[in-house]
C-alpha cells in the first residue's frame, strides 16, 4: 500500500500503473492524491537507476493516462502530474530506506532531542523495525524512531538543507 497522501486511492493507482512503468525501466517512488484549494492532484513520482529526464516523464505520462482512463479509479476530476521525487526526496517506505542505504540522509525530529537538536544527518546504515540507523560524520551512530521524525529525506547535495 502506498504511504503517500490519498490512502487507498494512491495504493490503487500505484498497483495499476507500476507494471506499465516497469516496462519502461521506471519504478514508482511514491503516489500522492492531494487537494490544493479547489483542485485535486494525482502526483506520480517515478525513479530509475539513471537520472530522469523530460523524455522519461513524458513516456511515463503517455503510459499512465490510458490505464487511468480505462480503470477510472478516481471519481472526481483531477490533474495528473508525473515527475521525479527530486534530490531532496522523502523516504516514506521501507524500500526507500533500503534503496538509499549508504547515502546521506537527514531526519527532522518532531521535538528536539535531549541536546536541543531537531535535525540529525548522517549516512543511512539501514532500518531495524521502526528505527532508522544513521552513521554520524564525527563517528558513532544515531538511531531515530520513525514516529519521532516528521520526515526523513535524502540530502546528498551539500546545498540541500535538512
């Protein structure tokens, strides 16, 4: 099931479009069905092992549209957006944590820890149950409970804030 906003709608769309995207060498990173003002947006974030370009997003859109038209999983009107999750992509699924093992990620804590720190960054070592393990730059490790963080995201670019 998709963890993105939109619950069962997002999960249904992901199940419908994943096989077609796999044929293009793409995978679904996340699906979100979100309301912004009076409008609804179905956002399908795609990824692959090489950098994404506009041609890949266009091919994905052309593959997804007829599937959604035929299955008609959404009753109301919406805007379809297909794109990359970006450099600062959020990690919301176990598969994300596995795929980005060894990369620099950061966690933004809901409440400051005992030292008053709200942002923890380090090399993603893995995940044990609901604990995300980070290797810290100065040595040592940090274990962050998923429920204690408002988000985890990739921050492998020095210009990306945590």
